[in-house]
């Protein structure tokens, strides 16, 4: 399938698909005139890539974990550990954001001007 067809099937823009390919996340073969041709399995792969991106993983991390995520036969305990590291990183960011929110809420209360009738 060509890039426009893959884009329509996945909802990913052609620009995103080219980016995924540049990052080594997605493969294609070149036809006459240099047009990209993707296998039917690319639809599922793009879905996985988009899910992993939505989970906050970097393209470098996705490049590492994608083979294990995509192929159940090669899943290893390493995958669960690597994804667990990412979960821990996100939880730490959430804790930091909660602290920031609490500080800001306190400042709003402290410096709010009460309206007098």
C-alpha cells in the first residue's frame, strides 16, 4: 500500500509516516519513481507506534521496545522492566506536577484579593 493509503487507514499523516520511517520505526520498500510501498502489517505497526508515543515514550525507546511489543514470540522480561522504568518516570513527573499544583494553589489562596460588596 502507498503512503496515502496507509495514512487513510491509520489516521497518521504522511509526514508522520515518513518521520517514523526516518527514525527506524517503520519500513517500506521503494517502487518505481521512489514511491514508498508498505506491507499490510504496517497498519498494526503504526497503531503500536502511535500508542507508544501517546504513552510518552521517545522514538529511541520505541525503537528498542517495538520488536518485543510487535512480536509475542520474542517478548522477554526485559520488556516489562523497560516499560516499568517508563511508568516510574511518568509517576515521578506526576508527583512533581502535584507538588507544583499544591504550591500554586496555596499562592492563589494567599494572594487572592477578596472582593468587598
